[in-house]
């Protein structure tokens, strides 16, 4: 788990109108989640991973005779690192969604279904920036699948249920509420997490976050854990509005292609002609071989809008550019030395680990 949440107390409030009136009770939750759990839990899987690593340095440019002498020693130094996580089935054909940090570096992936069946899995694709991965198992029969829900409709205070494989226990659920939206935890420029207080612990990574209708509105991904252990009451889930699109593209293509301009950006506060303070994005650096340089964008320019859409901060710019397919066109309204100008730019393909 990148970092993992607390079980919320259920408080029932009662209010009496008058001595003659019958007491009314404000219900803050269902009498039981059991019917919902019985319906969705068969679609939640446990994921075991094995990564083979070596404690030895690469052989490099050593002479061939020395390399031959060291190969056996290298093999003896290879060891298996095992881990565990969670996932959920989104298609009866055995397609499973989980976190990239659960399976992205795995040499072997073993999925345990709710009925105890164990099946080897193949990695279809993973995306480190959003921490989403898709794997697939081959079963002898159709598998129970769950549906995506609309995370954009989730409100702070809504009930949610986290399911998965905490501490390797398997088949576990916890309930709580959404305690915040749009959290940036510093994992990447694409952070937009749901914050929940349903307990999430090591092993829950990649498991589903259900709404009260049994739809997946998030993928349990991270926690705040000051002592490096388990849940302290704050967990984070990738919202389904992000996860469903990434999973669909990984399933179709095995990778994610994102737009790129070749710039480094910073947040600024600018003034318009009426001296109103407005957000802006400053250009801190320009890749000389990138699309932005070819379009005439310079260090010191302030980007005000992209395709007419106002930018609140640099993350808005990065996300807007990343969402544009390589080869697509964008129009940037920039302010340069007091003058505003529109600069059309053809979006390039985002290199690995580049932020602009």
C-alpha cells in the first residue's frame, strides 16, 4: 500500500417533537450492509505477486571468462519478493482492475477468487501516473463482475464500503463515509483522490470502493500512516471517473498515450486590465526540441487559457494537455510582457516521467 483508513462510528440521533407526538429518528445508515456485501463480494479478488530481484550488481563490461564465473553466483543471489493486494472483476471474461503499484513490477501474479480458486494472471497494462492496472485470468466459466459507478455524483458524507485483502486476510469489508474530494497527496500531477474514513490497510490496495448501490466509485490506493503501519482513519481512492477511462484504455491498448508540450510550469497570480487578481500558469522552462518551443512559447510567458478554458493552476494545464491525444491541436492564450496572444500548438507524445 502506498500509504493506507479508520472505521467510522455510526451515531443514531433521535429527536422528540412533543410529548404527544411520536418520536422520530434520523437514520444515518442502513440497518445492515449484508445484502449488498453478498451481492458484490464475489467480484472482489485477492492478488498475490512475486518479484524476482538480484542482490548483485550487473556484470557490465567484465571479461567473458569472469562473467561466466560470476553467473552462477548471481543466480544464487536472486531472491523472490512477495506481496499482496486486491482487485475486482469488471468483465465476466476475467478482466480485473487493481493498482499499478500492486502488479506493475511483478514477475508472477496469482489471483484468488472468492470461492478459493487460484488462477495465474497476465498483466494487460499499467499506468503509474494514475496507479491503475488491468490484469486478466482465464477461468473455466464466466466470473461475477461489478459495474462502475459515477464518482462525480459522490458527495462528502455519502456512505462507502471498502473491500479487499487487508494484511492477507482476504474477503474483508469496512464501511465509512466520503470525508473529502479532490485530494492532492503529492503522488503525481494527476492526483484527484476521494478521501474516506472506511478502514483501508496494507493489502487493500487495488480493491474497490463501493457506493450504497454496489457500484465501484473508487479504487482504494493510499493511506495516511504516520507510524508506517496500518489505518489511522484517512484513506484515499482513485475516483471511478478517472479509473474507468484509464482501465478501458489499458484494456484496449495496453498503455496510455498522453499529450506533451515540453514545458515546466509554475502557479502564478496575475492581474487583468481591471486589476483583478486571476490565476495563471507561468512557463518556467521550455524543451528546445518540444512542441511548445516550435509553437513559439517562451520562458516567462503566462498561460491564461487553453482552448478558451481558464486554468486554475498548473495541474489544470498538465491534465488538459495530457488528455489531448498526441497530434491533436491546442490554442494557448498567453500574456507576454503585458500583451496577450494566441499560440496554436500541436501536441506531442508525452515521454515517460515528464511532467509537461
